[in-house]
């Protein structure tokens, strides 16, 4: 199982939010590229980046720190937040991103996801953020009536590289991931599922791996707080 250290970007800094609330952010590093390098030096194989301002604005806002991370690090990175048209997708991939994550548009414009996944095979993931089993969009500010599994299944034949499933009520709260819901989703679709939200200990990561169906996990706050030692976690999750 791949562990994706998370760098959430707000106003050019690496932060973490609680329950996706922009007013409840903690700044962990004002140099996101240095933070990324420290994760890479510890041995991570991937980086997970989020443009938080972009998620609310609907267009990239933290482009400068993302580009600095891409220049500073030689591992693949995926990015979500504010990516809502083909020009933005193409632009990011040209700048060296390995994968873009489409969230809000997966609900509002699923044809764009299909077009992007077909045009850029293996480089398009769908981010499904959920509150009580229902999908939330626009930086989690808007709750929809769309059920998580229904949305995921709708992309079964689209060539999507992965689904990143976030339980909003677990995110940043250090209360443990929603293992049951994540595993249930992974069993319902053939697309690889990556767990996000609430990963707070090595035990959480091992429990996710032991489901046998979850391909990856994203962790942010626990790495910054020291609750998870990245080197130890990577060793424990190795095949």
C-alpha cells in the first residue's frame, strides 16, 4: 500500500485544516518545497498536494508553491483543488505533475472527467469527498444528494487512475480513518481506491492495508505532529 504524505496549500503555506474548515487551519511550514523535500528524503514514493484556496476559487491559486515542489522533488506528485477544465489539466501535466485530481467537476461535469481520462491515460484521478455518505463539492462547502458509491461506479469504464475517498468528518481530526466505508467503496468498484481523512497512527495504516482492497492512504497532520514516523510507516507498508 502506497503512503502519500499530504501537503495542503493555503496562502502559499503548508497547512492542515480540521473538517475542511478554512478558518481552522494550522500552519506547519511556510516553505512547502522544503516540506516536500523532507518527505522525499524520508523515502516516500509519491506526494499528495492540495490547493485549498483553489478548491474554493474554482481555479488554481497556489501555483507558485506547487511548481516549487515539482522542481525540488523527483518523486511523482498528484494535485487537487481548482482543476475544473481541460486547459488547467493540460497545463499542470505539462508542468510535471504525475496526476491531477478532479473533485467538484466529477459531480458537475462528469463528461470532462471522461474526456480527460481518455486524453491523459493514467494521469487523472477522481476525488470523492463525503459527509455522511453523500458527496460534497467546492472545497467541501456544498453538500449534494449524490451517493459516494453511485458516483464512483459511474466512472468504472472511464479509465480513471484512482479514486481518492475522503471522509470529511474524519479529516484533520486525528480520530482514525473510516476504514469500513473506504473498504466498502473499494470492493464496489474496480478502480484503485486511496483512503484519505483521519489517518492518525501506524495502526490506522496497517488496518487499511489489512483490508486487502485499499491501494493507498494519505496522511498529513499525523506526519507533521509526529504521531506517525514516515520512515517507520513506509517500512511497515512495504510489500
